[in-house]
C-alpha cells in the first residue's frame, strides 16, 4: 500500500463584475506573477497610468494587488488561496 501524498497548490483569484477568473499554480510566486499581470492589463480601466506600474518594484506591484479593492472602490478583488490536494 502506498502512502498518500499531499500536494499544495496556489489559486490566483481575480473577482470582478463579470465573475471570477482563477488560475492554479505550484507556488505562491507563480500566483503572484499571474495577479501582477492581471493588474497591469487592467490599470487603465481605473484611470491609473500603466507606465507608473512598470516603474514599480515587484514588492510594490504585489502590494497593489493585495489592495486592488481600494483602487476599484471595493468592486474588484485579488487574492491567493492555498489548497492541499490529496491522492
């Protein structure tokens, strides 16, 4: 009998008026990169200058994603959910 193996995955979630977009990643870093890309693609929808974003450090971009709801007037949200898969 083989021992059950647990695998952790990180789900990047972008909640917006049209529904939720989700992507599954092996690492938190991968999920963070996905949310940074979504933020970059949507900044101009909220009156923000994409060039300003391009000049931010990765840490500043991640902070923007964590506080996305503030910029969008609590109408959109970004988060990372960590889940364990079981055999």
